[in-house]
C-alpha cells in the first residue's frame, strides 16, 4: 500500500498561527479512517530555518485518489498563512518498490 507523506515548513514566529489553524481544521475535517490509516499523525521538529512537520498515512491503491483529494482540501486551508509551505508526496512501500524493479 502506498503512503501519503505531507511535509510542511514555516518560520517559527508563525507557530501559534499554524497551531490554531490546525486545531480549527481538526474540527472541520474529521479523519476518514475508511480512506487512510494514519501511521504518523504529526511529527514536528525545530530547525535553524524554522519549524518542520510531517504526517504519514497508508492508503489502499484503489482509494489513493480520494485520500489525496482529502489531503489537498485540508492543506489548502493554510494558503493564507504567508510563509507556510507544504508538499504532498506519494511514496511506495518496499514491496511495491521491489515489484516495480521486477524483484518482487
């Protein structure tokens, strides 16, 4: 099953604003456990460039499109916070990667 990994970063002076937005969005968008299995709800670290956070969700291939749509709707809510950046990437697990190489 593929993973949806969301990575975001922002200056540390935005931490309060981002945290408030996150809490607001958690109420607005309830996680749909029929689409994804959350492996890492939120992991956060401070760097010399500010704050970085990430989430990791596992999703069945046939539900990938719907799960990705859900993630995009959630993340675009941050668009008005200047200095907040994110990327959403789809990763394969090891078994899928090996199959892609003809080794699985």
